[in-house]
């Protein structure tokens, strides 16, 4: 629930959590603050006169009745509302001062300093006072006279003191943007009485200032889980999506910890840093009380242990609550899948490929589709429901393909049009090339490394050879979807390997497009994706 800091018959003011947008990025799937407030509080009307950046927390004020709109609008537009913020920065020199710059929108959409003569530029004024300094970090109090996009962030960066947790403007890495709207002073829009609204400074800002932030301290741990779950509110309330990542390690401020939601159950993944804190994390999840059960997957340090992982690493029963059905039916944008939460380290569906499965469903219409390293055939189900003419799914694991068959049947897809083949994907590609078979859509989603009787695969530079084989069977004008979860490989290197593979085969590419991961997978160690379009055949 969003914390209310003031409410009367005319005005509603809340302490907006960090990571919650004031305006939905996708109007068809609203997750913005006004929508949430109307839904949670049963409000028929909410007048919007103010917004904060998604990653900024703090005071946001709304009108609850239309009669309050003119009074709020007049004050907001006339700059008669006093807005105060606090921020933790690095590099602030000296004491209080008045910042005045001219700001404009840059080519990348971010705010940049501009000349006063620039027709696009708008004047920005911020008053700054230093509250406390600890080493190179400082806690600043800021009062803004103007309300330009990213005003505080851009102006402080221009002064050599970027806000911590602000990679856009050069801030040091931090668990969140260390900027908070702490106070607003105005007159009540109906009565005219003075009104001061405050939102307490989050504990994390003080801890970060003093270098005392321990993400696994009880309060910090609970806060990180709460912030992450707040960010996923929109996904949690979509009827057409019942499986997603609820917390993603460093990207959500808890290194070595990931939490996935499958319908009413949670799956807790523990990596190196998170393993010692299992009991504390489970206690925090139990206090939340919003899951029917919690499974745990203790990830070994060496990836090759995955094959041998047993009850010690992945207990078959939940460590909290009731067991889930096995298989459990979930949906992604309406596409049905089956998962098994208690059968090993994997559940049968890689949630970081949700958007790519949606892309496959959009691209597959009328195509012959080849799904390599198919696992349980998630991409195949998407292609089939997208109207693929036929599909071929290849994987070295017979049990995975059996689950793939169950997935296809569960989705109501005819098996005579969706062939499953157990085999080495490299050998199968060579055989398909020899038979001169071609596909309009080829999907590559290999593990970071694997070994079969005939092939040893270890990602990285090996992508060049794999992409060559895939391009050999891609028809002119066709598309190749290439996915990788190799943290060692940069997106730039990934692009280069695929581009070099095309050059090796003298194949012209119409497009090589980077694909962003789903928003529930924030952080640096994100899955990588490329959508490659081959040039159509030349007309004669």
C-alpha cells in the first residue's frame, strides 16, 4: 500500500515509493501512481498537478475533488509552492549556493546544459544547502524555484556533484537514486490555510551517506524486498501475466538474491552473497504473507554443479507454506505454460525471455520456425500460438522435450505441425544445411556452456561459429533471434560475433537490433538479445 502523508476532503498527499512511475510507460498496462491510488483507495477522481521522476521518492499531491483543482493549479503553475528535496551526492564543494542554469533536452532525451540564447532552453534555479558531509559524500537540502525535467540531477552533475545512484548523470553506483522530495509548502486549495506536507527521509539515504549500508541488515533487507515488490505492482496486477521476477539481485539492492513469482508461489534463488542470509530472507517473506508457499534454489558457485544439483540445492518441497501443483499452469501475456517449482534448479521456463517470447509470437505468423536449444519449448509455444506454419524444436535433453510436448498440448497446439527432435543442435544445423532446408525464423537460446557426445560449447567467441550455422538455414528476409545469459560477454561483443558470422558467409543483414530485457530484470548482469534480419532476395 502507498503511504498517505496527508488526506482531507479535497487533497490527498502520498509518499511515493522509489521506482513507482507517476505516469505509465504503457497505457495498456497501467502501473502508475494515480491508477494505483484510485484502485487501492476506491477513488472515482484524482486531479494531477505534479509528477516526480520514477526513481525519485517523496511527496506527491493530488486533488480529490474537481473543486480543488483551480487552487492547486494556480499555485503549481504560478510557482507559489515551496518544494524541498534531500539528496546524497559525491563531490560537493563549499557551502550553500544558488544554482542557475539553462537546460534543454539532449539528443538522447536526457537533460543537458544549454546556452541562454538556445530557443529550446529553459531557466532552472535551485538553492542548495549542505546538511552533512561524510568523506566525499554529502547530504544536501535543495529548494527548487522551477520544475524542469531532471532539474536537480542535471544541475548537481553540472556542479561536479552528481546524485548517488544516478548512472544517467554520472552518479556513483548505489541501491537506488538517492533523491527524495521531503517537503511541500502551499496553501490549502479550498480553505486557503497554510499546509505543510512532509515525507520522512528514507533510512537508506542516511546509511549510504555514512557508508553504513548493509543490504542484509534486518531493516534494510525488508526495505529492499518491499521496494522491489512495489516496482512490480503493475505485473502483479496483470491478469494476463502470472509469472515474473519480483526481485533481481543487485538491480534491486540485494546482491546474490533473486525472487520469482509463479502465480501464488515464490521461488527464492540464492547465489554466493545471498546464501548466508537465507533464514532472514525467508523470515521477511513470511512476514509479508502474500504467498501460498516459498521454494528455495541454492545456486552452487560452479555452474557445472547444476547437473548434479539435488535436494540440498533444490528441495522438492516448499520451505514455507503449501506446495504448488506440479505442473503449475501460468500465463505470459495470455500465453499458457506449465512449470514445476520443485523439480531441480530450473522450473521449466526462463522468465528473462518473456519479452522475446512475445516477439516470437508476433513474428511467427505463416513462418517455418526453428527453435534450437529448445529446452521445454517455450518459444515454440509462442510461435505456434502466433500462427507459425510449422516448427522444429531441437534439444539434447529427452526429459526437457517431453515437457515441451506437454507444453504444446497444454496450449492446444497440434503435434503434427510442431516436431520435436532430440539431438545435438550443431549436428542438426549441419544436416539441415546439407538438405538445403530454410526457415523464416530461427531461435538460438543456448546455455552458457554445454557438452554433448560430439560438441563442447562455451559461449563467448563460439557464438561466431554457431551464428554461421544458423544463418546458413535462415531464408532471405528471415529473422534470427539470438539470446544469451553469458555475463562474461558484453552486448558489443555479442553483436560483433553475429556480424562477423554474417560476413563469413557473405550474407547481407538488413538489421541487427539490440533487445532490452524485461523491466523486472534491472541491473548490469542482464540477459542479452539480438534480432537479426537478413536482407531479402534480390528481385530480377
